[in-house]
C-alpha cells in the first residue's frame, strides 16, 4: 500500500510539474542569406524543439543543423560541410527568458515580447535580444520571431570566391505552436 501511495504521489507531482511547460518538436526555423541579383540562399528546418516554462517565461530551443533543407542539394552540402561544419557542430541552441511573460494573460491577439538569451551556433555563443509575437490559438500557444544573425559573430567563414553572393547578415524566422 505504501508503495502504491508513493507511486501515485510521484506520478501526480510529475504531471503538475509538466503543466508548467509547453513544448513543440515540430517548430520551424527558416533563414535567408541571399544577395540581390544572385541565386537565392535559403533553407528551412521543420523539426525544431521549442520549450517555454509558463511560470517563469524561460524559453529554450534546439535545432539539428542537418535538418535544414535547401532547394539545391549542392547548397545544402556546402552549408553542412564548409560553412556550419555540422559534423563538428551538430546543433544550434537558444536559452533565454521572455520578459514580462504572463501565461494567464495570453489571448488570441498577438502581443510583442522582448526575449533575451544566449544563441549557440557553430561552437560559439552570443547574447542576443529579439522580439517575439506570442498569442493563444485553438491549437496551443503560437510564437513567431524574425531576427538577424551576423555570420562573423559565430566565426562562420564565407569563402572569398562566393563572398559577394552570400550575405553575412542572415535573416532568421522562428515559428512554433506549443502545447
């Protein structure tokens, strides 16, 4: 009987703790590093994990670098082997906090929040501040953020042969619906 009570207590406490977090494993990150008059350079990863702690506003995300898909297979190969070195640096992470986040006040009207945290990419970390639009939907909580990343901040070298065709300022869009 004592063991049953302990098991029920542990199960109940884990359910209560789990309710403090909302998550998706199919969020997306898309980026574009195109330069006008040259071939489009963009990719998307639809297997991004995003977690928000509804009590504290802490947020974390994880993207496997090889999950980014390009229209042109050769671009994807160069991205993984030459630029990001995905065998050496297989993932990109973000850990931070949504400022003034109050889960109980989310509505179907999107509200802009400031998110501060640390982005890790290509073995380098950088503190960043971004804006995210967050709202409640019938499917959960939607988050959308558009921001720019500089390749120099993460020691991503663009070979001189293609330096005029690839932007060092990379436009990034994060989207997800968390439950």
